[in-house]
C-alpha cells in the first residue's frame, strides 16, 4: 500500500496576500514557524484499520507505524477479503486534545475532541483517509491511499498602537467537536471554546498575533448570499485597560472556516479596548467594563 499525504491548503496565498504590509512581514515569518507542524507535508504517526464491509463492519486488521514522511509504502499480508480501509495520521501529538473512539467498527470510528470549558489548540495537522479494497487471491495488488487534512487554523492580528491596553486575551468558538472518519463528517455536539495562542513576533511595532488550530466551522445553510448572514464562528477578545477594567469585543464571522484552510482576521484596538474592523464578513459587538461571570468552588 502506498500512502501519500496531500496538503491542499490556502496558507501560502493567505500569508502573501493578507500579510503584505511592511509591519506584517515579521508576523508572517513567525506565524509560518508556529504553524509549521500544522500545515505540514509530513505525517509522523499513522493508524491503519481494515474493516469488514458486511454485518457490523468490525475491524479485521489493525497496524500502527511511524511514517515521518509525506509518502511511504507498507507491505501487508492480510486474508483475501473485501475491506473498507480507514487511515489516520498525527494522533500522537494531539493525544491530550483528540481521542480516537469506537474504532472497533468502521462507522463507529470517530475522532472526539476533549470535553472541557476551554481547550488548547490542536498541536499538529490531523489527516485522514478512506479506501474500499478488494483483496483477491493469488495476485499481488497495489493500493494508493491519499491522506487529507481534517483541521484548520484561525488567526487574529490586532493593531494596538495608541490603545495603551495592558493585556489582551483571545478565544474562539463555533467549531466542530468530532469527526466521523468513515464518512468524513464533522459533528457539532456542544459548544466549545478554544484559547488562542499568542504568536511571539520579534519586530517592534508589529501587530499582535493570536491563533488557534481546530476542526472546521459549520457551512452556510444556503449558497445564496444574503445581507444578514448568520455568524458561523466567533472570536472573543478581552482587553484589559490601564485602570483595570476589561472590554469584551466579539468578532462574528459569516464566512466558513474550512478544513486545511487558514483564515486571517484583522482589527484595530481603540483606547477603550474596543475592536474595529473593515472586514465586511465580520460583525463586531462590544461590551465596555465587561465583568466575568461568578466563579466559586464546588465541593464534591
């Protein structure tokens, strides 16, 4: 079996077109370095399962390998049979965030995101494959398997010059919580919030850069453009002012975030900590002097 990782992404175009200003060049360099293991053309570990195609589609054969390449071949000695093959790559680095569940059956196999109040970004690009195989008796056969990316990244650039804010925290929501491997289907089971990482940029005067890596957002319900498109995903920004008060800004995005894609949002932070953006696909709502909800210790 010949495995090849296929990285069909927009990251190069996004970095070249969205980060073309002189003050953004160093941001592009730092961001590309941060996302190097996400938008990658190499798979580290692979998980290979071969299922029956009748009955309850139970797993008949299972292998795990360290691939460390964008293309490799494996020789398999398995009984003559018709199989549905499912492959996954780069689960090890994401083990604290994603878990492979119910993989004893083909249509039960699912990548499930950890349930938590706030999640850290995925650490590496996740890839999946599926292939129907009819292994025949008495002949050598070759099967080609393509692995395609299942997660994506959202990036926020903030121009803070003149704002004098003391601290900024960024969170994102509206993304899938699970991925059905056999059907390549994303599930949205409950709300989840991702904590965006701050990407360190060495050049003084550059915009602040925050990013998260996650499953895709929902797709629009219709393909027809409407004036008031509903938000498909959000970024929530909390800016702490010199006096200690916090301003909450919510960026509501009506364009979907797709698998294997990088989406870059830009905004300006004003002296009140509120965000402003020229992006017509992004709505902004602001709460000045925002107060977090009550927190208390629960005795179990």
